[in-house]
C-alpha cells in the first residue's frame, strides 16, 4: 500500500467506522469497526452475503448515511462534512433499481441527470447521445423508461453513473436480478470503462463469487459488519489452500493409489470414480494432494516408470466461497448454526474442520478439510452454490445440517 | 380460490403421499371464494386506511375534513346569504355529509389501483391470484367508504348539536333510509369502478382524478342547492344522476316533513315535465334504482373493457413514477 | 465505450481535487440547470398524458361552478360570484403545492430517486424549485381556464385600479405558497407514512379558513388568524380587494399593500425555513438512514 499524501490521497480511507441502526426490538450493528484503504485506480470488491454490511458501507461512502463512529474519506474528502465536493467527483449505481421517471424516454431521463451534474444543456444532450451509443442502448433511445426490460434499465442506470465521468464509481450489486447475458454485458462495461481510464477507481459490492473473482483486483470479505480478510483473489485462495491439488486420468495404475501416496512430496492420493460414460476409454482417476507444485514432476516420472499413461491432468483451486467458509464456518446460503448469533467472526480464526454440505462422497481424498477440491470441476462458472468438497474419512466431520451428506457418507 | 383446511392427515407437500397436481384445485369454490376474497380485501383496506401512526391525527382527519366541508357552505348561505333557517342548514349539512360517502367511495377503488400499482407494486400479484380482481377492489373500496361513513356521521352529529338541524331519531323513516342507502352505496361503488377503470389506463398524476370527478358531480347532484338553480341541460344531467335521487331520498328519510328539496320546485324541469312540484318518496326510490342500475351496468362494462385493454397493453405491471 | 471514456477523461481536470473544486459560478449554474432539469419531467408529462385536460381543468371548473350556483341560490351580491371564481382559480395552485410539492420528496423516496438526488452535487432546493416551476405551468393552465371561462360564462365583472399591485400580489402569493410547499416537503419527508394523510387534511380545512369561497373577513377572529398564518388567505384577500376595487368588499382585513408586505415576510421566512429544514433533515436522515428506506 503506497503512502497517502495530501497531494495523492487514498481513493477510500475508512478508519474504525461503525454504524448502528436504532431499531426495535434491539439496535442493529450494521458495521462493526471497518478499516479499509483503497488506492486510486483500483477495482476493489466487497464480497459478502446479504446483511453483511456492504450496502451500508457504500451508503456511508456515497454520503447518504453517516457513520456512528470512525472516519471515512474519499479522495481526501470527509464523507460527513465535505459532501458537496465529494458528490462532484463520484457516482453510484445500485442493482435492482426501479428508480426513474417512467414517462420520460431514456434520452430524456439521462439528460435530466446530466443537468444535476452541472453539464451544459447542449453538452448534456451530446454526452447522453454518446453514452447511449457507447452503452448499446441505441434502439431504446426514444423508448419510455417504464417500458424497459430489467437489463436495459440497468444499462441506463450505468450510463447515468458515467454522466459526470466520476473519479470514483460505486457499484452496489450492479448485476442483481439480471440474467446471464445482461449481467455479462454490465460486467464487460465495467471492465471496458476501467481499462480505458486507469486512473478511475471502482468500489464494487457483490455476493456473486465469480463476479468478484473476475473483476476485482483486490477483495475484502465482509460478514456481520466486519472485514474478515483482504487481498487479491489469489492471495485469498492461498489462505485456504497451501497444498497443490491435481486430478489425473490414467490408463492404468499398478498398485493403486497407495503407491503414489508413498512418493516424496505427496500428501495424499486416492482414486475417484471415473465419471465418463465412455466404456471403451476406461480410466483410472486419481486425486492427488501435493505439498507443492514441484512434487508433480516426481509423480509424473514415477508413473512413467511403471508404464502408466497420463491422459489428462487438471489443477484444482479453491474458490472465494471456500475462503468465506473457512473464515466464517458456513456458506453464503447456509443458515447460521444455533447459538452463533452473537459471535463475530474473527479474521484470524484459522481453518475450520466442519464438513460442508454438498460433498461428493465418491471422490474421497486425503485433503485437508476446508480445501475446495472439485474433481474435474471448474469452479468459476458463476454459481453461488457450494461445491462438492471431498474429505478423507479420518479428517472429515459430517455437517449435521446436511442430510444428503450423511446419506452419502454412510 | 381453493384452500385446504389444515387437516391432520393431509399429505405433506412434496412427499410421495401428496400425489402431485390435483385438478380439483382449478375449479374454485364459487361463492365461498368470493366471500373470502371480499372479506380479506376489506380487512386489508381497513388496515391500510386506519394505519395511522398517530391516532390523534386520524381523529382530527376524520373530524376536521368533513366538518370543514359543511362549514364552508353553512357560512356561504348563513353569513353571506343573509341568514338561513334550520331547514336550510339541514339541507346543506345533510348534502355535504353524504358527499363524504361519495368522495370516499369514488376515491376508494381508484386509489386502490394507484396505490397497488405505484406505491406497493403489488397490482400484478393481486391480479394473477385466483381471486376476482374486481371483488378485491370492491373490498378495498368498502374500507374507504367506512371511513367516509365515520365522517358523515360526525358531520351530522355536529350539525344537530351546534347548528340545530332538524334531525330526530324518532322521526326517521327507517325503511326508506335503509332502501336508499343500500341502493345509493351500490351506485357510489359503481361510479368508483368507472374511475378505477380510467386509472388503470392513465399514467401520470392520476391521484387527483377522483376528487376532480367528485367535484364535478357535486355540481349536478343537488347536494348543496336545488337543481332548479341550474340551466335546463345541467338539470337534466342532475335528474339522470342516481346520486341526486339518493341524496334526496336520504333527506326525505331523515328529515321527513322538511319542505326544502333539491329535486322539483318552481322552475325545475321536473315540474315542467311531470306537472307536479316534487317527486314522491316511492318515485325517488324507483328513480334511484333505475338510474343506479344503468350506471352500475355501465360501470361493469367499462371496467371489463378497461381490464382487457390494460392486459392487452401491459399496463398492469408497469410503474409510471407518478 | 473505451474510446468515449478516454475522450471524456482527457477533457476533465487532472485530479479529483481539481474536479471537486467548483467555482461559485459553476455551482450556481448547476443549480439553475437542475431547476430546468427537474421541471422537465413535469412539462413532458403534461404533453404526453393528456387526460389532465379533462380532470385538471374541465372538472375543477365544474366544481367552482357549484359555489357560483350556491351564491345564486341564496341571492348573494353579484361580486361574490367573482370572489368564488378567483378562489377557484387559486385552488389550482394550492392543490399543486400540497400534492406535487409537499409530498413529492416522500414519493421520490418511495421510487428510489431520492438517494440519487442527495448523492448528486446540486442543491436539493433546486430540485424542489424545479418541481415547483414544472407544477406551476400545469396549475397556471388550470387557473387560467377557470378564470377566463367562468368570467365569460357567469358574467363576472372585474374592477381593477392597481394592475401593478395586483400582479405583484399574485406573484408574491405564489412565491409564499411554493415556499410553504418546500417547508412541507421537508416535514413530510420525515413524517413518512403520514404524508399522504396530511396532504388530504390540508384540503377542506384550509379551503375553509383561507376563505377560498368567501371573503375571509367574514370569519372574524378565525379570518384574522388565517391571514397571519396562511399565504393563501392573505393573497386571496388582497387579490379580491384589488380585482373588485369598487365593490362592497367586507371590511375587517388589512389593505392590499399591508397584505403584500405580509406576503413578502411569509416568502422570506418560508424559503429560509425550507432551506434550513432541508439541511437539518438531510443530516437527520443521513444519521438515521432514512434516505433510502421505503415505507417509513
């Protein structure tokens, strides 16, 4: 992190921010001591489940909400006291927005907002027309806002967000409620804009793992109003996986996986069921956990020495949800275990050994619990669901909340 | 709408014993469904109407609004007109009190459409439920009429207590009152249905339409002055409006023997055409039923047409930002 | 997108601090543009949704006619028809203030637009002024039709001796009314759900104590109270005195010049109060998180 100076302030500088809502029957602590620094030019993500505090933090940074404690600055401007200056250089777009005047056309709606941001009348029209072309809403230019589809409306909102060429762009779950195609379209716009103007900063909140993984340079994982971990996606994944996990397809394997397990650098080896339906091409599938990538060479040599042919070799990596589960002990979609309501997750808590639901019991390996081993699986397909997570019989701990896992393990 | 009572032995949804789709569920239960939909909508409407965070404010609203309406006219006839009799004050106060019903009935259905479409975004969900959309709207409208009734009663009470209007419980013609009130309320709801049909189609700023419509009807309903004061074409509209017969019928029922009426009188087209000074009570009831039936029929047809057009143009789930 | 973004960025200031440092002229220009921008949807709506011509003009004219016929029925002096026609015209502005101004910020919050306004760099007062001007155009149409048609149809005869003062009083009345509307907009934003009910409460009771249908002086003490508190009462009374200068106007209310002064004070006070309230309430709303919570 570079040192901020008055001449080059941090894009976002949050220190000790707390936000408490006075509600009945008891106050809600939405943010519980947030410290966050974002450099200018970063595309920074806030990742967390619903109710984690992401939107609350964005509302504080966009001057819509005051912190109960702590300070927050955006490009050096205090969000509590220097709102006017800050509003001139930022913009925001939220997902699932229904805002807008239905009676106006897309062009008129955007022009109205251009006036709010101080653009001249003619300049406003010109910029609106250019933005509509750039965003790909040319066919909807003269269409009334009330008749737009969800995806088109969100593109219009995105265009609104770019009207004043913001130095910092806040995106609060921008793809919420959009279909795959529309969501991809919005993400591409984000990437394209960011690439074109590298000096601009984006703060993106999302609960979609793949989105954060794909877009963000650094991510903060948030839950219960606290930041549990910050890092690049790769750094975060390395927290939960210190070994290298590979899946090999072999034509044969003399001596079974136990022979491989005795090789140097191999933590565990196990055979998995061959999922292919090709009877003519029967393969032996082996899941390997190695101390590091370098140990792979020894395995390959050993296999060559016994005449086995490697048909396929894939490396598996944990996902951000695995990271989250490691930090918190549950998936995004899982309910909190009873009695955990008052607990605040500790970022330094370390690994959990709880077995997660959805494990594919057929692929039983000796990996360390918590690692997101997905035999044959590419995790980054945009799904939020927990994936199969193999665990060795002696290390796994069945999750009592998952009946399906119980059945599979028995 | 079919419902299942929570029987002990009913198979749990999704279990093998549940058996899957039951065609009987599509048949509905006729009058029972209508009753349930209506009562649920009425309950919902009342909760929304009575959902004031400050009961004192609700009380002020219920009292101040109708009484102010009556006082405007009392001042006009009493202070500016150079004085009035108890009977004349009674004429005006009863007319303005009854207009609370009209106002709330007309606004009730129309604002339910606007509320559900613009504020709560629930219109499409109500529409696609098995309950009749019209029944649900009627239920919601009834709740608002109840609020209007409170205002009317308070206005009459204040009129009796402070303005000396000649209403005495012992003199009320109850059978006539019940008959005209039932017929009149049906008519009011029908007019409300017409406004609701309009609001289904309009987009921007329709909130004031019910009041505007009520204000226009006020002119030709004999609520605060005899129809004979109007030019002949306007008088004709008044005689064709069921609201005129309704107000007159209620006046006859609660102030029998009071000589001042809105219908008939010197210079009226009733006197010229029929040859008598004013209609009798049975004539009032018959005219109310006849004109009311026509208006109700027209309202039902109009609402169906509007409903169809709204479906055709996708207006049911749009929000217009108004 | 990339080419557009690069071109726009190239034309902007070199740093966030420079971009944020607007001159007063720039800030004022933004607020003025905001006024135009926010008036735009209202004007556009008038042109696109034409049912208002029937509901906002014709029907209110008929409602005003009711009061005309009441006066005819009680054989009131002929100038009273003129009083009620003028009152009917001013009703249009009052309804615009309470429906399109007072409750508007609350409606905007329900729609999700309010937080976009507060996150933008313009003054929210400019948004309110824009709303006022947009609504004024519609209300003026309504008022003009009621006035002209009723004057012709009912044979109203105006007797104006001081046109300039009449125009000034009319302008001041509108300024004071819309200033009050801005104050109410802030209050309603915080009162939330009650806004809708309160708007309705501001109709008939205000019609009565403002003397929309009769000279307020006839109400004695209540009239005096109304004149000291309600811009509508003051303005209407002054306009009636000026528009029917030679009629037998009831005594008991201040002269038009004094009422004009009262309107000036009301305008200044309401605009200052509106500005202070908007700022205070924005601070409160940010503290309590009410800018983007619906149904509150």
